[in-house]
């Protein structure tokens, strides 16, 4: 089956005696055992639940993995991946990560005795050169959030394989509708499902998808042992949102293209991987089905950018992105404020739009009015 069909027709309730056509919400902490010595497929919500099981099977299918794991947030999913690295281990990560990922690596990771090197993930040779004997994880985003720099996933997977280090791609900005990093050789995919996968801005969730059973077993262990699995009702919400992933993203991307091309006529720097002069646009086109819904731009000063953000009416000023409602964010003071100012590589006047499914004319008019 093709992806559109698999989004709408997952096996929502395997074994359900009533043949529910949408995922039943198994709102129960425990499952009665057959006897003291014999349990069923589920025993305790933290370890697994049929609502979550159906969602995880669908997530694994969409990304082409052997298993997937749903977590309470994208950061919880990343945190589970970081557990693959023992104390004394070393992580190589892209140098313009999401703020929360930066904090996880540099604050929590440091407390766990894990060292992190941030390198330019658009340069495979730089990643190769950063590998040490104790490197246990390579973590990249492509396109990165919010600079939209493109990492060549296939090239990085080759390097990771050669050094026998797992490559994890945070594919929050693409979702399986646009890119399937496991097909390109990555070992793990992480999603903040809060963003594109849910698509309605009404649930916080994350996912890890593993290509091989070995890594999957290690993530499964962490999910149960640390207890950050996604709750049944949130699994239901995410399942519901995911059905329209393809139609939402096709429309959102078309709108993003209209917005990006319009802004590129007015402003000196606009980032959207669908613009022909976007650095790495050719690599992105090879590994993804579309440029995505994020459009970043600069205005020349923080004051001007803040004023533009405040004047916008069709773009709600929110952290997060990927909802079918358009939003705007000033990453330096919002989504990426958790990065130490000294380590921040973002222009302070960078504005990030997440383009929704509204009428694009309304969006362009709003931007023109706000830019003055
Ligand atoms: C938002 C985001 C995360 C974190 O996800 P949460 O659901 O907010 O915990 C991780 N990576 C990227 C690229 C993100 O944009």
C-alpha cells in the first residue's frame, strides 16, 4: 500500500472483539492476568497498552522501521536515544540543533558523564573527523531547525556504518511524508510528533523508530524502565492527527512555497529548501519529497523582527511548528532560548514561520502589512 493509504487505514485495534474502526482508548493502568503464572500481551500501562501499540506499529510502518516507540514528548524520545550512550561516551551532533536538544546534550548529558561535540552536519568530512574511539551516537537534523541547513543523510550513514556508530536523524521537520531516513541508511529516527505528525497543535508527543531489532530492544527497555511512554488518550489524538498528514503537508508546502517566493522578492535572506539558491537544495531534493512548511527570514535587526512578529495577525506567535494553523516564532528569544547565548549560532533577527493550510493570499497580505 502507498503512504496515503497507510496513513488512513492502519490496523487500529488488532484483536478488538468489536472491530473498532478508530483506535479504542484503553484507559486502564493494569490488565488482568490469566493466572498468577500466565500473563497476556499487556500487563501495565507503563510497559505497553493496545492504544499505544497500534500507534507504534503505524509509526514503525510509516518510517520503514522494525519497531517504533511513542513517548510523552520529542525531548523524551531524544532522551531515550541518549540512553544508548554510556557514561564516558561521546556524541557527535549537528551544530544548529533545536534548543531543547542542545540543553539535553549539554546539561543532562554532562551530568551523565557524556561528552558532546557539535559539528557542521552539512559537511560529512567534519563529522567523520569528529569520530573518536568512545563515540556512541551521531545525531543530526535535516533540515535543521530553524536555519534549514541540509545534511546528506546517505553520506553520514556511510560514515556511521564505517565507524559502527548508530546514526539518529531527528526528522521532526520532514515527517515520514517527506523523508524516510531509515531508507537512506540511518539507524534511528526521532520525531517530535507534537509538530507535523499530530498537525493540530493539541498534543505533545515524540517517537523513536528503529531499523534493527537490537537497537529497538534497547529503546524498549528504556521506555519501560524510565516510564516516559505516551498516555492512551494522547496516543488516540496523535493517531487521529496522523491520518491527514499527507493532505495537510501537501497543502502546507504549497502555501510555504508561495510565502517563501514572495518573501524572497522582498528580503535579502530567506531560507526554504525549495528555493533554487538554498544551500543543499540538491541534496534535500534527492533525499526528501518536498521542502517542508518552515520558512525562515531575517529583517536586519532584532527590533524590526520583533515588530514584524507583533504586527502579524494570521500567524500566531507561538513556539512549536507544524500545525495546520500558521504560526511565527523568534527562535533566539523563544524556541531556542535554552541554548547558552555564547553557543547560539542563530542570527538574533531570525524569524521562523510555520505555514498552515489557510488561504495563501491572506498569509501573504498579512506578511506584507507586517513588513510595511
Ligand atoms: C520541538 C522539537 C523537538 C522537541 O520536541 P517536543 O515535542 O517539544 O519535546 C525536538 N527536535 C526538533 C527538531 C524540534 O523541533
